[in-house]
């Protein structure tokens, strides 16, 4: 059997925990988290010490691409959130491949040629046999704002809805997904970092209620998830779901099946194939 390929994943700790893949017969993955004591040269040194075949860096910072390019490694940049102000943008030229989770993120980063791919979902967030018949509790994971409170306050008073204002770490997210059956997804805001709530929720077999308009590659409204456009619509939707949970089991099952296309141990080896072919 040939030796497994080694791919290094570089990024902030919260992103790396959210995309952590299980090893496969052909691939192994190592995580190199950013830290206060690690500049771009230190990141490059940590990466090259493992002698990887490829590198995937999430939301690259200035200098990181150039430092990794000097090592002669094929590197993909995966943009999962809008880039900072133009003066702080990372130089995207050194990267072999550019991936973005949505066109707006790619455009804001100044990318001219890029691939559209939803962020992968850590293998340990997938529930293999969820119970699609029971729906009792909903949650929203994200910061509060005046706009978000208009959606959340009525349903928090009317139903069993949890709101983690400070944001869940990976362990807390695993627990939330095991305790809840509905995940609420509200649109991002300029001063609140983007977060992928939909992928992990579908992987765990939850019913996703997403604010409209909703766009993610491979997901279809009313087939994989449900959408709402006002606080009243969200309240009515939750009431309908709680009244007849079995009526929504097919959507939950279809959403769980669609999530398989975002499983990290499936997505990342395919990306490595593309990366090495492009190098």
C-alpha cells in the first residue's frame, strides 16, 4: 500500500475544530493553529517541519501565502468569511488554488479566479442514526444584536429556544446538537463575524430554519431546510414544526443526506487531488 498523503490545515483554532477530518486510507491531516506567538514565518516553519504534500490555509493573513510559497509547497487558500479592510488583505497571488464559500467573500478579497465550495464539516459532528421523529427544542448560536433580537425574543418566550450569545466552542456545539432538533440560522451582519451554522446542524440531523434569502452550494429550500423572512414567519414555522414533527422528518432526512457532501474526510481529499493536479 502506498504511503498516505499528508496535508496540513492552517487556520484559527475555532475554524480548524469545525473542519477537522478523520484520516482515510489515502490521506492524513495535521492541524497547525494560529497563535499570538506565531507570525507568518513561524507558521511556515511549523508547516514545512512536517514535510507535507499539500497545505490548505483558511482565511490567510498577510504574509502567510508568501512564506508558504517560498517552501515550494502547493497551497490552497479557503476563504470562509469576508476579508478585512483592503490595507490588511492577504496577497492571494502565491496560492495554487483559491476557494470561497460565497461569491461576495471572493469579490471582497479581490479574487479573480476561484472555486465555489461550502465550508467542510468536521467528521465528529455527523450523527449516523438521528431520530427524525422527535422535535422538542431549538437553538441559535451567535451574538445578539437589535435586529437578531427582533427574531429571537418572541420565539424564546413562546417555545423552548436556547440562545448562546457568546458563541459555542466545538465541545459546546457537539452538546447543543445532541440536545436540540431545530437550528435557527439568521443572516450575518457587518459587525458580526460569519459562522457556518447550517452544515453542522444538517450533519447532526437537525431541522434547519434559515432566514431568507438563503444560498449555499448543494442545498435547496423546502427540500433540505426551511426558510423564513420575518419574525412572525419564524414563530409560525416553529409552531407548525412542534405541532406535527413527523411531517418534517423527510426534510430532516434529506438535509442529513445532503450534509454528506460536506463531510471533511470526503471534501478535503478531493481538494488535495485538485491542488496537486494544479501545482
